[in-house]
C-alpha cells in the first residue's frame, strides 16, 4: 500500500479569497503562504498554512462563481473538522470565537457518544467544527 504523510491540505471554493484569507488567519492563526491570480483574472488562489500542525488551506475564487452561499446538503463537502487534544480546548475555542464575535453552537454534549464538538460557520457559510474525541 502506498503511504500518505497524514498531513492534510484542504482547498475550498469561496466567494472572496481575500476576505476568507483574512477571516481564517484571524480565527485559526493561519499564515499566508502565497496568493496567485491567473493572467485572465478568472482564478485566484490564496494558500494559508499552520506552522505547528502543517495544515494547509487553499482558498479558491473562480470568476464564474454564482455568489451563492455554501450548502452542505448538496453533494461535496459537508463540514471541515479540526481535532483538539483536550476537552478543555473546546471551551477555549468558544471563548476565542466569542471575543471575535463569531456565532457558534457552544460545546455540544452528544447523547450518542462521549465525544464533544463546537460548530460555527465561515463567511461563505461552510460549517466548521472543533472536535474532541474521548480516549478509548
């Protein structure tokens, strides 16, 4: 079986790559790696990275974008989940989102699992989660 590194790069189509890059940088502490615009202006690609984890996020703007908000009930991405090490991390993220004025679910206590999550949405309505898995 060929190997994979375990690092993940996610590319999201967004309505305004600049706005999204600012938002993700502010919320998650991502740093811009590069910003590319095609010669015809129909594609913009802003790439952000998280130095400590190696996570890479590409924000893609297409000139033909309809401008509609994201809807996870359509085929494609459902949500983007970030795992945290400690249950207490969820409370810290909730406090950070509060300080930034970003609406969120609060820490969800699930009735079907000991795991916990905190959900919120980006400027394009993409659902994001911070997720803690209980030790097994």
